[in-house]
């Protein structure tokens, strides 16, 4: 099929270009506190029906969660989604993952402005994104008296950049579903109330941006980790483990109308 031929050709070019880009970020710090919305604040996204047979190329982008850091199996939620799709359509599915550990929203915006990345976007039929955790984590380095204003400024910048990113993707590819992963909290205690309020607003704002574009799906993760935090976090104390990623992958597939995966590490 012509589209698959284009996909494999683009992937070859993609690897050469992005490997150079990734080198500069290879030693960047791992993503920090990943957060998501609180129950009852941002409702789980409605299902978006996707025919697995129509997905013939997956592009993943963003930070260490999209990279799969912390997963003992090396799959990450991206790998679980691809395997779920392959199980449904019975054929191997091309995947190109250009996620980079430590990536922030500004860097992702620069990345998708690269002509080779644009071509990859045009050739994809499903796009998975995880970004924003590193932007929000920066608030930890700010004095407590200045955090409120810093957060407002950081959120405004992030929302503007996110809107630009989704706008570029949608302009290059009008049909591919865009799945965005919500951020989760690592501390649900009352003593973390201020930061929890920040993350709730961050995720609310993110979902609003996604909802302003057609064919987008915000996938919340807050409740998954609140109820299973000890079981879903890896040994590094920051990223999901295989069970956590499987839970995210399962939710994505469910929201795409594909159903639950049958995996040995399923939670």
C-alpha cells in the first residue's frame, strides 16, 4: 500500500535526523513529578472509535513517559498500545518513537518544526503525546513566595506552546487521532495541597486546549495512580513501572474503542 511505502521511507530519514537531535537531549534530566487532574474536576475522556485496520503507522513524541522510562519490559504505554492494535488487526504495526527524556514543551515545539518530523506527522495514522511534566516540575525550584506567579506565567507559556503544537500537527495531518496523556501526582497527601491545586489547573487547561481541536483525546491518569500508586510506580520513584504503563495503555485502547489488552503484566 502506497501509504505504508511512504511510512517506511520516512522512518529511515526520520531515524537519521532525530538521532542527531536526540543526542543533545540524551543526558537531560529525567522527567520529574508527573501529575494529572483530580477526580470530579476533569472527567475521563469519552471514547473515540478507531478501526485498528485503519492504523498503519504510529508516531509517539514527547518526554520520558512517551519513551517508556521505568518500564522493566521496555514497552511503555506506547508499546502496549501498539501491541494492542497489532492484536486487533493481526499485522505488525510500524512505530516511530521520537520521545526524549527530559523534553519540555518548547523543545517539542522546535522538534515538530523540523521538516523531517513534519513528514513523519503526515505519514502517521495515530499520534501519541506526553509532554508538560518537566515544565510543571520547574516550579519546585522556585521560592514558595514566588510560586503562585511563576505557575501562572509557566502555565500561560505552556498553553500557548501546546496550542501551537497541536495546531501544527492537525494542519499537517487532519485525520490521525491525537492522544494526549494526562499527568499524574506522586503525593496525594493533604500536605501537598498547593501543588495538587496547581496540577489540577494544569490538567484542566491542557484538556481545554485539546478539546478545541477535532480528533483529539485527553487521557487522564490521576485516578489510576491515586488508587494504585505503590503498585504502579517504578523503582526510580518517578516513572510508571510495567503495570503502570499497562494501565495507561489499556485506558488509551478503551477510549479508542478497541478494548482491553490481554497481557501478562496486566494490572
